[in-house]
C-alpha cells in the first residue's frame, strides 16, 4: 500500500468528488519537488500517491478544486487546497478532504 492515500467528498452535493487532481510534493529548502499526481476515482479516492516507502520529512498534497467545481458548473472560492503534513517512517497517511464551493476541512484519517 502506498504511504499516502486520500479521498475527496463534495459535502454540498453529498457525494464523492470525481476527477479532482491531487499532487503529492516533497517540501524542502528549495521549491516543492513533485512526487506523484493522480485524479480521484469514481468513489472520490486516490488509493496511492508515491511509493510505499516515502522518505521522512515534510510533504504537501495539492487538490485541484477549481477545475472540479468549474467542471460541475459551480462557483469556487478556493481554486486549490494545499495541505502540508509530516511523514514519519513506517506509517500510512490517509488525508481526506471535505470540500464545498466556499469551505473545506481535512484531517488525518486511518
């Protein structure tokens, strides 16, 4: 299993957000380094970003919410959502995103 997984739920519509681009970046001293990029599936999930042995350190998930909302004809206030987090060795990180046109929240899932 990949070290990082996610799912995106459109809370205003009460369903998974399908086709949201999700990019995993490694953060460091220079510009963010892209690690992997996928789009959410029919269940709003990305079942694996990167490898199953990411190096410890700081990472960022960038969700393309603007394109998603434009695609369904909805207004959007946050054209992208960036979530920074820290990876420790030998752990799995599930980082869900709950989103609507004018709000979002996230948490560390299981």
